[in-house]
C-alpha cells in the first residue's frame, strides 16, 4: 500500500475538539486525525462487509462515524483491525497495553508468563529491517527474556490442544448429526461477526477456546500447580498478530474464578515497540529456545497462522483417530465465483464424509453463509478467519509501507 506511515502525531497547532473513542478494548479511534480518505470505510464495509463505520452527514459536515454516532464498543465492529492497516494517518490504532505489561513486569509480586502466536515470529523481523517473512523465533524468545518475562511459552502448545479438542468435537457431531457444519472458533473476529450477523447459527461454532486462551488457562491451572505459584499472582501475556484477541482476552466467559485466562494481549507491533523502548539490538541477539513444559508444539500447530491450517490439522487428527493412519495430502479446489473460499471432501474409513470449506476474509465468509442459508452449499466443517489472508496479515502485524518506511 502507499500508506503514509503516520502513527503518532504531536499536534503543534490548533487541535480538533473531537474526543478519542477509547470504549473498545481493541481499537481506538481518534477522529481528530481523520482526513476523510475513506480507506477504513472500504476495509470495514466493502472488503469485510462489517459496516461498523461509514460516511455520515455529507457536505461540509461529512464525518466517518459508527451508526448513530454510538461508541465503537456499541457498534458491530469485530475488532479485526483491518481499518488500522488501511488508515494512512493513524486515526485508527490498537488499544495499547504496553504500559500495563511494563507495570506487571516491574512488580516483584507478579510472575509474568508470555506466549507467542505462530504468525508473530515470521513478521516481527520486519520491524527491525529484516526481509519480509524472515523467521526470528530464537531472537524473539531471547528478546522476551531480556524484557523480563519469567517464562516464554509457545502458543503452538495451545494450538495442539485445540486441534485435539476440535477434531474429537467434529467426530462427535458427525456421529450425532447435530450442529453441522462445525465452525472453527479460534478467530475472535469471526466469532463476533457471527454474534452480530448470524445469531441463530451460534450453536455451530466449536465450543473449544482458541489456542492462546486454552494455553492461558493451562498456565493458571496445570503450570501454576506444577511450579507451586498462586494463580492469582500469575500474569499471562499473549503476543498476537491480532487486535481482536484483545477483545477476546477481555471476554468475561474466558475466565475462571475471577481470573482471566489471558490478562493482556499485545500485537506484533506493540512487542516491537517494547523491544525498541528497551533499546535491545534485536538483529544481533543470540537465538534462545522456548521454555518447557509448555514450550513445545507439533508441526500441525505451526500452520495455524495460515489460512486452511486449522482445518488441515483437525482433519488429519480425525483421520488418524478413525483409521490409525496418516492422511495424504489434502487437495482443495477453489469454489467457482467465490474468491477466498476453497473446499475439499475427506472420506473416512468409517464411511463418513467430511465436506470442508476454508474461508478467509469476512466478505467471503458472509457470501458462503448466505449460500448455505439458501441451500446452495452444504458442509460438515468450516474454517473461517476474519482477516483476508488469515492471521499472517492480521490487524496487529507490521504495517508495510511502499517507499515511506523508516
Ligand atoms: Fe485475529 Fe487471525 Fe481472526 Fe484476523 S484472522 S481477526 S488476526 S484471529
């Protein structure tokens, strides 16, 4: 994109009187910076078909607004952050939690555990001038230890748990024939989109928590017990490519006995900012490994960040459980006339068939949901990621600028 890369502007002249909207736990809107270019409206309304913000009034009074000027938290915003990626002047940004995490790191009574998503390790390097896609897992782990985290875990462990849980849930729904298709629930943008747009289909969503939530709850139960630490003193921080995970982390139902599974979610951009604030020479850090016992993940978990990864991992699990054999390559075919949607059919040795669809981008997801409502399409399993391209191009990833980068 030809993004202007203006993120934080210090005003020197007359400042607009418009208040910042801090109501959402994920997205902050500063309408005083808005230049009415409408890119966010295109990203939110046309591309994602969420339509949480749009042009209002017109003429000299034109503004970009939520419906009836309501606060963002009361709109249909799904927190995917694609508006942030589109905004050239920083009028939209993630709700920063950097200071919250610094405070916890500085508190000697707190035991601060961090976990990182697969899509972060392949994007963080961009913030430090490394070529796009450079894998910096070892340097990232080293940097997190230097920032003061007590344990550095891999969210891939949680992804493996999700795969096992979701695979067995799929098998049991195939057996009962109820609530099919099973729809993945690891993308909080998609879950909120369903809540607003297809509430009668909520029973189709998987009952599994997303990987970092599963891992957060494991840290505050299994790990806390093993390490002899009171869970009340444990702080779980997730580093995610995603702004919607901030909203997910704050959801009341993802807590137990008053403790959130995950306390803070930082985006890849926020982690890069912390590393820069600490003055670490990131590029020259020596590689370090994740901590055990929650530091190991399988090959299946690594593909979670890419679109189709969750479905593939779950299908492989189901096939192996029912046949005792590994599944060969999964061949997908593109759905005609529907860009961003692919499908496949897996035959199980039990005689059951799993008709699967993989979708990225909420605009595509809406098209598929409508095709299913019309009866034009039937599936048993659906993987949906809200962001076009999946988490790898999530709303919390580095913003790549054409010709204007630092
Ligand atoms: Fe977050 Fe990934 Fe969903 Fe985007 S696709 S909202 S990055 S979980």
